[in-house]
C-alpha cells in the first residue's frame, strides 16, 4: 500500500512556513542592502525553518488554534528570522553582496 495514494497529505500544514515568510518580508523591507534574489530569500527561509520548532496541524481546529500565537513564540520567530538574514547576507549563495530592490 502506498500511503500517498491512500491519504491526503496536503492536509498536513506547518503554519510556521507562512509566519517565517511574512516576518522575513517585514524585516527585509527595512534592510535594503540585503540581497533579495530568489536563492537568498529561499536560503533565509529554509535556515529559519530549520532553526524554529515546527507547528503542524491537520484539522480546522488546529488551524484555529495556530492563529493564537503567544508573545514568546513571536519574539523567537523574529529573532530567528533576523539571524537567518544575517547568516545568509554574510555568505550569500548567489555570490552577490546585495541586490537593489
């Protein structure tokens, strides 16, 4: 039995993905010197997601619960996204130091 053929894994959602992308967008708007090419933005997103606890859910109730973010979690998210920006900016995979937006 192939699980992907029997079960709908698209219901499995990690809400931290959207939260990291939104926070990354907010922080990059203030840091015009940071490269915003696709490679760098995806690297920043991946780095942040690899350093933050995921928040998966599969039900509507889980989705509603996910919307109730606590202050400590939001501060951790902001800190980790800022770290991801600095990490990738200091060594961009695209080879550029910055990109004009």
